[in-house]
């Protein structure tokens, strides 16, 4: 029962272009969404979050879009940089907090110089 | 200001042995969470603890797994009589209070069961 799905296991993008990572969810009780970035042999680090009362949140090069009717969110990175190469996890929570996050399977992003 | 510290980084056990994974939260954090990541999968919630209390253990397997966060010392995730299917990366996270928008994760313990 995969409540949060990232259907693209990997994505390759040219440096300087836009990276778009997608995430779908099935549980309509989810009201808080987060993106985490993970390098090999390290723990996930928080990137950006969005509450269900919003449809967009921006932080520097990172923007998250939420489409509640489609139960879909996406992370845009522009411009993409080589240091952005990592695994990106989408996560969701049902209680406006972060006590119990449900993670997607992750998307491995590779930025090519 | 040290981050979330997990040890050991790598742990090898034979089937039937016990595994003990330790997590020291960030200074000032009293909430600890354990997540498990199986190969090619996302992280899955296991348990949420505060000092001396288990708040939510809905993600813990019913048998062989236990967790504690004592008044003094690190949080411990204990797996008794390990099996090959327990091989995974175990991540600990901490937060200063409940409902915070983000958790701070440690680097994880990679458990390998032979």
C-alpha cells in the first residue's frame, strides 16, 4: 500500500536547466508535504515544505507546487547545479506536523555538466 | 553544535543474534523518531519517542523489535534474533518539539545480517 509514489526512479538533467521531480499521493488526509535530499551514506536533509492550504512555496532555486485535486506535487529546481545530484524523497504527513512522515521511493537526480 | 549522532555506522550480525542501534539526538531535542529504509525503497516510519515514553509505535514489527529513550543516554533500537530481512539502513531523527515542520536526520546505521 504505497500512499506516496515517485514513479521516476531516476532523472538526468543538463546543468543550468530546470529539474522537475514528481510525486503522487493517495491519502486525502495528508495535509503537509516535504521534500528531502539525500546523498550517499548520509541521512536525508530537509529541502522545502508546503501546507495543503497553499499551492506553491518557493525558496531560492527550489519551488514546490501542490495540486490537491490531482493529489500531485512537484519540486522544481532552477537552475540545476552539479551539487544537486542526489536522491530526492517526497514525504507527506496527516497531522500538520512531522511526527509520522510517509515517504516515496525516491528519485535519483543526476545533473550533467 | 553536533547533529543527530548514530552509532555504529555499520553493524554486521549473524542470524539469531541481537542488534542494538544507538541514537543521540541534537542538543535540546527531546523527540526521537526511528525510520527504516529497505533497499530501493523509501524510508518507513517505525516509532516516535519522547524521554521515557513511547508515543507512537505503529510502524514497529510486532515481534523482536523494541525501542527506548531513557531519561539519560541515547535512544536505543533493539532487534532480537535478527533475520536476513532485517538488513536495512536505520535512520534516527530528532526534533525539539512535536509538530515541527522538519526533522533532523542522522547518517544512519547500515545493518547487514549474514
